[in-house]
C-alpha cells in the first residue's frame, strides 16, 4: 500500500513528524501537496469525506483518512513497529508523543503569541516577551522531563525513550532538538548541555541510515521562517 | 476496579474531560487531589514511577498510570464503550478529541498569551488583542468544523458527533459549550447560533441522568477564574 501524506508544501511543520516515521519505516508514500495539483487535492479532502480534518497533516492509508499528527503516529507506530505492542507500552509512547505535541504548540506560539492569523511583524514585542519565559522556563521544563524519561528507560540503553527499540517518540525528539538548534542556536548551546540523554537519542536517530539518507535528500525541506521552528535572532538568548 | 484520577483541586481544567467520561460511564473513581493529603500524593506520583506525566491529569487504572487527557479518554473510551469499536471509528473519535485539545489550548492562551508562568494581570493588553482574533476567527473556525462533523454523522441523529452512540467526543463538546458560555457570554449568544448542531449535542449530554446528577453534585467544581474558561468581561465581545 502506498500512503498519501497531505501537508503544506514548503515547510516541515507538523507534517515532518509523520514524514520522519514514514522514512524510518521505509514506507512507500507520496507527499501529495508537493506534487502537481496536490495542494488543491489536499484542500478538497479537508472539506469533505466522512472524516475531515481541522487542518493538515492527514494521511490516507487505504480506506482510512487519519488526521492529527499524534493520531497518525499512533496508527503508523502499530503498523510499522514504531511503538511497543503491549497496551501499557502503546499508551505510554502515545502519552509522550502528545507531550511533544504540546511542546510544538508552545514553540510555534513563541513567534505567534497574539494570534496565528497575524503576521509575526504584527506581534514582535509580544513575541519577545513570550520568548524570554519560553527559554527560561518552558524549554528547560520540557527537556528536563524528557531527560528523566530517557534516563528511567534502562531498556533503551541511552538510545531510545521507550522500550528497547526505535519508536515514533525518538523520531520526534530528534526533530525537536534539530528545530530548537535552528531556531535558538545561542540558547540551545547552553540548554542542550542540561539534557545530554535527549541529545543522545537525537544522535542515535540521526545515525540511522534511512534518516541520514532522508535528511540529505530533497524530500527534507530545509528549516525556514514560515514553519514552526523559526530563527528570529531577536528572540534567541542574548 | 476503582480508578484514581489525579488532577488539581479547585478547578475543572483538563481534568474535567476525564471526570465527565468517568461520570457518564458510571465508573467507580476517586478524585485523589480532593481528598486529604491527595495533592501531595499527586505531586509525588508526577516525579517518579515508570510512566511519569509532564502535568496532571493522570489516571491510575490498576497497574497502568496514564497521562495526557486525550490518551486517558482513548483508554476509557475502549473500556467503557465511549468510542466506536472499529479501528477507523476509534481513530476518528480520537482525532476529534485531539482537535478539542487544540481548541482548549487556544481557549487557555486567550488569557495567557505571553506565558503560563505570568499572571493574567501581567498580560492584559496582550490578552485583549488575542481575544479579538480568538472570537472573530478561531471560535467560528472550531465550532464550524464540529458543526460540519455532527451534520455529516447521520447515524448520530443530531445527538452524537461520532457513530450512533454517546462518545467521549460528545462529552467534551458539552464541556466546550458550557465553558465558552461561562467565559464569553456576550460573544456566545451570537456564536452558538452558528453551530446549532454542536449545541444539540451539548443538550443531549446535559440531559443524560448521570451527567445531570454529576453537574448538580459537589463533585462538579464551579467555573472560576483559575481554570481554563475564565470570565473576564474585558475579553468578551462588546
């Protein structure tokens, strides 16, 4: 079966967590909006059908059309061995993925604290205020949490957040570290020293042949200032 | 089995979506933080164990300790018939619940646009700016989405968002309507006219004997200005 991924062209955004899972699984998929006429197809699918999504990404898997990033990863985790098979393990991996989702919302809202309908340029003073608390309190809180999770997971031998094998959680933590380094390079130089185990999970993912090949391919869209992780120097640490 | 729910005393917050599911299911549970010494027990459980949570709510179900609101509802939905049994139906209900979660973040951030670590009083001008876009664009977008979902679900006969039976999605939509009415009474008088089907789902939930009994009991904490839905008249429509 060839999956159809629907997500905005031009940005990594939330679609990237799905792309990383598909790539790590070696799954056959087409990134529809990046093909000719694909964006129109995506918009049409968002309006109708039995299970319309509030927003991209969504994944067509045979007859299923699945929306919400963490929900898609719950599905792919089961199908491709990217999550534990036990009930307890699946719920735990999903819980961590939902905490990644919460973190992603906060990362986005640093540059859009007043509203997603306004330009960054219309909310720069508010963004600067939000960035200060984000870097001082929120990033340490999230990274500290995931650091404790990786530490407690003895079976992962420092390479995996959940169990003894690669999961969608590892892949998403890879993206979080990559993105924070891009968006806040000065702050991250200090912050990632406080979360060496999270960085080790990132490094283990980065070394996977399929992920390395993906990141070097044109399928990986570079970070930019239209996505979730944006490098605005004025929002980084001094 | 008696469930143990862990959530802050004094507010409905995210715990309320879990309480509504437990109440609708007639499940046996204890709201631990509202018992003597319960909050200390909650804080201790957040720090340790095999599956620590980033934040409350979490639910102890036998040996399982499950965090993240939507994840808890995924579990309870399966155990208590509050979600469809098919793979497609479960994923669809969960997708809608995750969209409720996104909406809840936005509702919270109206009064905390700059940061959750600051008081509302320290971000009032920013909150006023955010509230304007929230009421003009975001609430109509979310309510419009759920309105289409309920309309498309013929099996629900106007009473249910998913399938022919009560689900955790209906319960959460009930809470969304209740909360928006409390927080933004002036704006909601107009807004809910645009989403009569969502209001009908709310009304069907409100009429359930178990939910009616719950809402009239001291177990239902009243809305207040420490929770997610806060009534600040200056943020409501003119």
